[in-house]
C-alpha cells in the first residue's frame, strides 16, 4: 500500500512537471510564431473593378530592397498575383508598390520539365492553393504541369531558391529578363547567369538598370538564350528588347536544385557583393530561418493576447503590410558604407534612399506608427528625403523609384513635421524645411510635386474650381493642413515671426470652401462664388477619389473650427451620423464609369462611409471632439469586425502601402493619430484584452482590457499609470516614457465619459499649443 502511494505520488509529480513543461513549450511556441499568424494572401482576391486590397504575397524582409512574388499575371500586368488565377508564369523579383503604379527592375525564374517552353503563356503551370504555402519569409508551391516544387526564402537584396524536380533528362530553369531592354549572359564554368533588366513604369533616369547575378549548385548540361519567340541553342549571351535564358540538366526523382539570386541598381559587382554578404554559402533552410528570425524580432515589438484567432491573424497580417514600404533603395559597398543609385539623377551617391511610397496615403497612420515603434528606421527615411531633395530639387510625394505623377497634396510636410516634433533626429532638418518652403511657393515639374495651383492658393486662399485644375477643393484642404504642419515646424525651428504667422493664417484656408447651406466643403470659383450646380455625392471633380461627404472632414488640425462652422457640436455630430445613414448614393460622371473605390463603398452597407479609400479613415474618431466618444467606439469596432478579415478578400479597398493596415493596427491598440504633427492620439476602443508594445528605448507600453470581448466594445473608464484618466486622447510623450493603460470595458456606452470640453483633443482654433 505504501509503495503504491509512493508510486502514485511520483506519477502525480511527473504529470505536473510534464504539464508545466508543455505549458512552457506552448508559451515559447506562441511567442515564436507571431509571424506565422500572417496571411500574405490577404487582399489578393482583387481585380481592376473591385479591390479587396490589391495586394500580392510579398516574400521579403521588412522594408527589403527586393521582394519576390509568384507571378500569375502576364508581363506588365499590375495585378501580378491574383487569388483566383489558375496558373503561375514565373517567380518574379518585384518592386511594385501598387498595381496602379506598376513595377520596375523586374525579372523572373521558372522551372519547367519536358519540352523546353520559355514563353510565359506556354511555360505557365497549373497550381492549387491547397499545395501552396505563403509566409513572409518563405513561399512554396507545387507546379503541376512540370511536377516541380518551387521554394523561396528571401534576404533584403537576394533570395535562395530550391527547385525539387522529378526524374527527367529534361529539367530546365528559365530566366526571363522581360522587355523594354534586357541582357543575359550564361557562364557555364561558374554555373552562373548574369544580366540586367530595364523594364519600368516611369520615374527612372536614362541609365537605369537592375543588375542581377544567379548561381546554381548544379552544372548545366545545355544552355539556351532566347528573345521574343526565338530560342537559340548553345548560345551564351544576348542583348535585345526582351532577353531570356534557359539552362538544362538531368535530375533524379526528388533532386533539389538550388539557385542563389541577388541584384543591384549599382553594378554587377555590387550585385555579387550583395549575394555574398547576404547569402554566402548558406543552405536554403538557414536562409529561411534567418528570414523568419528577422520578422520575429520586428513582430516581437507588439504582442497581442486574447481575442479570436481571426482577430490575431488580421492584426499581424496588417502589421506585416505596414512593414513593407517604403522600400530600402540603398546598398552597402565593399567597405560597408551606405550608398544608393539615385532614381533622380542616375548617380551612385553616399547615404540612405527609400522609395515606393505615396505620402497621400501613408502620412495618415503609417509614418506615425514608425515614429512610435520604429523611430530609428524613420530617421533613415528622413535622411533619404534629404538626399531626394538634393538630387532632384523636390521632395517626393509619390516615388517609385523616382518622382511619379500620382495623387495630390503636399503631404511630405506632415511626414517631416511629425517625425521631428516626436524627437526623430540624425538628419538635416534645415534642408527639409527649405524643401517645404519651396513646396509652399512653387508648382513642381509634375502635378504631384510641389503644389499645383499654388499661385491661386496663396493669393485667394483656395484653388479655384474654374481655372482648369482638377481636384481643387481637395488640394485646398490638404495644403491648409500642410501649412499647419509648416507652422508647427517653423515655431520649433524658431523661424522669423512673419513666416510663422504666414503659415498660421494659411492653415485656416479650409474655411474658404465651407458652404454653410450644406454644412459641407464645396468647390469655389475664382470670383468667390461657389461652383454650381453642386452634388455632394459627386466623386472626383473638385475632390480626389471621393466626394464632399468624404473630404469635408479633412481638417485634421482644427476640428473645433469645423464644428463652429457647422453650427456647434449637435449639428457636427448629426453630420457625422449622416455619413452612415444616407444611402450609398454616388455620381460617377467625372470618371465616366464606376471606379472601384465607388463600388467598394456601395457594397459595404455602411451608407456613404468609404473606408476603402483614405480621405475618410480618420472621420470615425471625430466624435471625440464633440462630446460623444462612445460613437467612435461603436464605429471603430464595427469597421474592424465587418471590413477586415485574414482572408484573400480581407480588405474593403486598396491596402495602399500599409495605410489601410496601419489604421487597423492603431485602432486595435485603442487609439489613432488623427492629426500627425501634434502629440496626441485620439482614443477609440481596444480590440484585445492585452497588448504589450516594446519600444526601441527598452520601455514598455502595456494596454489591458480584461473584460474586452465582442459585446464589451465601450470604454467605461480608463486609468493611465494607475490613475483615473478622463481625456479623449493620450499623448505621444506619455507613451514614449513607458505607460500602462487599463481599460474597463462594458456592453453599454458610458455617455458621461469624455463628454466635457476639458476632455476634448487639441484643435488649432481652441488653443495654439497641445
């Protein structure tokens, strides 16, 4: 009996130890698998007429110079990968930030078997998502027509490929350097191919080239070069409009052929250096694990706990998207010094350069997220802006890789001001301020650079509707906000009083377009009369990819001023409510057809709220300025739960370089940067019971909401660092010092909390300091 008891006791202790070990292992596993919560296919079920993200699976490192993508679209198609496609044409190195901007510096590899097929339609193979694995750090797919498994693991400027072939005497890897001018050279003695591609969609100097180098771990039995539809056996090099190569060998069943690939915008020698530095002789699994480790390190800065699997997967899928653009457009020379090929003047110069970004989208939340979580990265980006200005004479507003004529505004002012006022240093702010001053007084060589219509704006206080400048009302509103940012930066830099006052005055120019008869913004003619007839549901024309209902709220810096224009808080809240109550009416006559942004608004069943495009994404948070923050809490949760999911149709419109994702990331934390440049984040409602943010300084932000769930979406109370907190905002300074935010959540709105004016966020009209 005693022996039995001792045995049971030992067994019990062993069981407890096993359970503890399993729990510890589970915790380690959970901690180590944040990146595996990402679905890179989120948003890929898109097309020209309807975007559910317009994304592609970017197999890459955070902000990497090169991405890799399975190519389902034809050469030159901006929809490079779509979820409903049936065939893969190749595995492409891509730098595409958007299907509308398209790609540059691109080439592809494709394994084939049997008769050598090299043209993209002929070599294409059927594939299934059931035999596809997509991770940010790894991609694998079975190519059914060739009986080959392709695997990719990336570095910042290189990648490791592994092709698993069947038994065949006709195994090939086809290299496609694409059209518009390309060159390939096969070097059999080194199992090597070099070449360059010049294919681009604009924004490049005349000497632009992407140089590539590839090493195979298997000797070539046969070589070909090709161009267009002509295949040349045993030839080793070709320079033409559309060049390609193919190398062949015999393979055993299950034999793996490894290819190391790298590229450079500087030279072949630099491409070789990039390959040796980033890949060396590493095996495929080593490259894959290193890539995963990089992602895990970055993801470990934000850990969410609780919530549903879909919420966690959506959160990390969105976080992944915020960490792709802007892309590193710099390299490290033989001495380890940072250099870049300038997409502005074609020279190789020292210093950082970033590209592939539209500031019209990303000033809103992406760059504020960098300032909170990745400030050292943003310091490098700011240095890159200094270099872009020195090399081109202008700040980039949409770069890919150089200036592109896309979108409107002068939003570099927001990005520069927000970074500097939040303490980002390590670059020449005076040069950037000089560049912003130039923007404020000049039109640029492209409509997106400088300020189109600036002469009218500076003289009249608005860009007129009747002078042949499209999207004039949107430009006016965005210039006024940019002028507010200049006002803040001028004060911080102790510029002359006249200069400071000039921008303070121009920051009020939004008032010139407010029509009190409609309580909306409206285009105005040069004689001071409002344009007529006026249809507030008309997309485009006076506005940019939206209508007056969307753009009226673009007074980020002076919401109280807008409230006053609308006749007070009750009228203002009524107008906010109306956005969701009016049916999805639209007028598409300006475009001549229903553009995808309109269709995405129409089908979401949220009235005229168009979250799928950027101008209105902050609007939900404006209830905080008018005493009804509980409505912000309601609508934020509705948008997160209804318009986002970790699926191929997971967005409600263009994802756009991380902006629509950054909205979700911030909103899930429980606050949002309505007005970059100020120190305040406006409260919404946290999504998870617990979030831990690890700042670069080593300090921690802990956000807890223990009773949080689907029903408990409203904030009953909030304590900050153990003290009851009644404001509708939280400061950047408070967060950066390390903070604990404890939310008490409830299923019913607390209509008293945040209802008094002393709880309201900053507005320029209310006070000059925040």
